[in-house]
C-alpha cells in the first residue's frame, strides 16, 4: 500500500523460475499500486432557494468509500466568493454527513457554492426571488425534419405541475428565416396555426412543408417555432419557443460491431446496415463495399435484407498483411464526382483495419454480445476456434483454452476449457463461457481467451463488453400504489443490504427539468472513480521494447530506435486489459526502427498513446429546446435518512403533500457491502376537487384589480360551489 504521503507508487514484481536444464526464467515487471480513493458528492434537497429559507432542510455530503472517516473542512461561498458558512471536522454517519444552513432574509441573489476541502468536492445552488408559473408549455416534437417530408405533425402541450392537461387556446407561429446576404432581399416565411387543446392538453397541427423553401442546400437549416397557450377562463398566457432542424442527411450506412483487426489468411466477416433518416433499416437496397489496400481498390455489391443489413465475407489472403480501409457507400458516382449543391447528403461508413500479428495457423474468435448487458443475468459467451495439426503436433490429443475477465475489481473471473483433438488436419469447434455480470465487472469488463500449442505458438482473442452500471448494494424503493390523495398517509417501502443507512429524496419532477445536472445518477457516481474506465497500462509502468527490426534498405552501421506504434498482437490484447505478462513465448510483434533521418509520421499512421479510453466525463448540462423546460421551482417532500434493519427491509409511513404533483423519489444507501442506488420511482398526489386563485405578483395600496378563482373538478359528478364572505370582502358564487 502506498505511503500516507502519496496516493500511488510504482512497485516491482520479480519472477524467477528454474527447472534444471529445460527451462529458466528471471524477469521483472513494474506495476502501479494505487491507494483506494474516496468518491465524494454533494446532494441538495432542491436546486433553487428563496432568501430566508434553510439550505437543504439538509445538504448531504456523501463519501463513497469504507475508509471515509471525516470531512476535513466544508465551506459555503456567496456569489461574490465570500465565505458565509463553515463546518470543520465533520464526522459522517456511515459515510453520510447531513447538514443544513439558514439563509439570511436579505442577501445577494445568484449562485452559491459548497466546497469540501478533503476529500475534494463542490456543488452549487441558486438563490432567486422566483415567481411560480401556473402551468408549463412545451414542444413534444419533432426534433428534426427532412426536405423529403411532405407533411409533419407539430405537437405542443400544456400541463399543470400535477400532470393534468391545460384546457385553452394554443397559437403557434412557425418561421423559416431568410439567409441574410447583400444580394438576397427575400423575407422570412412564416405560418400561424391555432386551435383548442385536446383532452391531453396538446395541440397537433399537420404542417405542410410546401409552404417553406426546404430545397436541399449545402448546410442544414432550421425552422423557428413559437407557441403561446391562453388558459380557458383565467386569461393566463404562457409562452415557449423551440427550433426544428431541417437535416440534409437522407440516410446513413454503419458497420455493425466491426473488429479492429483482421487475421491474415482468415476470412474477415462483417455487416453493413443502411438506416433512413428516422433510424429504420432500409431493406432490399443496394450497398457498395469499397476495399482499399496497397494502393489498390476493389468494389463489391450487396443487397440488404429485411432488417436493412448486408453481411459480407472477405478473403484476406491478397491483403498481404497490409493496412486495409473499408467503406460502405450508397452510390459510386461520388467516388469520382463532386456532390451537387442540390444533392441530399448520404453518410457513408468507414472502418480501418490493421493486420494481427500471428505465430500460428490456428485462430479463435469471441462472438460479441450486442447492446448493453444487464446486471445479475447469466450470459453465455460463444467462442469458436480453428486448430491446425501443424500447431498441435502429431501426438497431441487434447488442447486447453484459458480465459480471464477483468473489471474494476481486477481479475474477476478465470477458467479453462479442455477440447478433445481428433485426427483431422484442421479441427473446427466451439464452446461457451457462462458469465454473470455483477458490480465487480462494471462498467466495461474485458474477456481474453488464449491457447498455447506444443510448438510454442499462441492464439488469442479478446473483447470488451458494455454492461449496465450497477452496485454491490442492491436498493429498491416504492409505494403500494402509483397515486395517492393529497394529505393521505402512504407507505414508503425500502429494501437494501442489512444494516444500510438510506437517504431518501422526494421532489416534484420539475426539479430534474430545472437543473438536470443535479439529479443523482449511476453515471454521476461512477464518474467519481475515473480509474474504473481506464484500460491499458498507466504511463508510469508502460512497457516499450528495446529491440526493433532494421529496414532492409538501411545500412547496418546506422542503428535506429524502436518506433512505438500500435501493433495488433497477442501482447496488446493483454495490455489493453491491464494485465502484465511473464512469458518466454513470441507474443509481441517487433516494430521497425526509427532513424532521425526518417520522415516524420504522417497523419494517416497510428502511433502509440496510453489507452485511457475515458468514456464518461462530467458533462455540462445541455437543455434541448424540445425537452420540457420548466419555470416552476419545486419544494422537497421527503428529505430523510432511514436505517434498514438486519432483515434488509423497512416500511415508513409518510404523509402525502397537500399539493397535487408528480413526485420523483431518489434513494441511495450505504452499508458494509458498499454503495447502492435505487431506480427512480414516482408517486402522483391528486386533488380531485380544488380552487385555484389567480393573483397578480404585486399591487399598490388602494388599487382595484380583478381577482379570478378557478374551480378544478376531476370527479365524475358535479359539485356545488358556495360563496364565502370574509370581513368586507364578498366572494361571489
């Protein structure tokens, strides 16, 4: 374990094997030893506060690690970077520190920051004098259209925060803005559509594209949409806007799960899929496969099947172990002719192949598992092999295959398969490896399978899986029913590892639209541990060969240094999995020597870089105009810590809020077994009958203003509404 002063250090593994006169080995390898880190995140009960409110009826500082004993220092800064709050030596309970801070009634509006010094983390919230918006208006589509579309449905909806439809009149304006050029005096093209909202609160006019100039051009264009909904009976009007992309891309070709290398002499198999602009497969369509190698070009023609897929099987003998490029094309004319400005755009598929360095006539192939694999379910990984008698030898009757699976916890699975060998010169067969992907595997485990032959040859293959993000502590949360009446008592059911401490957050679903980055997700938690996504060797313990092959045209007096470029070989299969290898076998392809007089590498060449492959980074929030951008800032309903007993379950009685709304419940738990995050669940609180009063934001003393009260009745029968009088104010019936 690294010394307390550092988080990592380089260690040396020394292997010495002596077997008399037959075999001796003495080799050293360097490995990087990392101290287990702590992932820290800050959770707020809501993203926006008013002056005078309590920040978080709690704010949670969470350390996702067993050794998180305390947080050294926490500070709260205002928008002017002034520290207005501080906590020292905070000792969390089972990794969770539950804190709160009372905001002053008079303070600066803006963004406030919470900082954790050790371990380092930060989060922000806003303080605003916000006005609650009565309902929300939003576009549901389409996100983009195409010049080939004759008509398209435009859908705009209005919803109250509790999920019910808004009844009223919708007015939509759709405009195509003219290109602002000196020689072009054309005007914007606009069309208006209006009508009542239907039962679901939506207005769906069919828009004819003939009224707009959607002729193909050199670049994509946009239609600009503005909508306003006038609520029936109150005169309240809410506006929104959006943009619709007019895309030139008529269709695209893609290679499905292509391999990064080919084995010389072994047929290369693959698939091309043609998709239209909606992502649907294009069946019975001609597709051209262009194969380029050694300044030669070959073209093959295929027809897609009912799913829009064309399978191909290519003979690699003539490729002569050279680099190969594959192109899947819709047409051949654009190989020699320039696209006209009026042409639609077809996105072709491109893939580059490198030859795999082989030392045997035998080979094996791991069949990929498509799509994201769920956690906890058994999967059978199929492996096919072709064995040559030249590699097996005359006396071999059985050959063994070994395999390893690596995940974030290191080597998580290892095993062997033994295969009976017949008398044939070429033996073909298959076997399966059963794998159940758990939290130790995620997020991107790798499998390598290899066999060592009596003549010293090695054949191998590896593959990387895409696995759903899951946790060791499996957490579930839910309610007996999906709806509850406002103010009623409901049962919250928790299930987690025995002894877990669970943090429950229930807020109006609009919170996740106001600031989507504030939502606790599996991606956010895994992003705290970037090492889980790294592949290959760390730079501190990278391995470079000191030997290289001198070019035949080079004088032996001129000695060059190895050129460290990517070499698809047995060694790199293991290296990409982060496995160190001790072996006296030929598993690495020697690179060509690089001389100072040689030309510099060109852009087309692939040169070595440490394979970190960081797939998830902390992304900045992107609010698409076609999502539901809410201006209603919700309050929290549940913000509590609950301990789960030795049986791993607990039921808690809670009171449903008085407001009618859709409440999203996020729950995470910490225990000795580790961290767990429950799938998001929801509860809708309903008020079948209530009165809503429309009030102005402010009035002047002595001013006369109109006050409107709207009765909402979602019952099946009529209800009598009575007038009330308070003081000198009379409410009419």
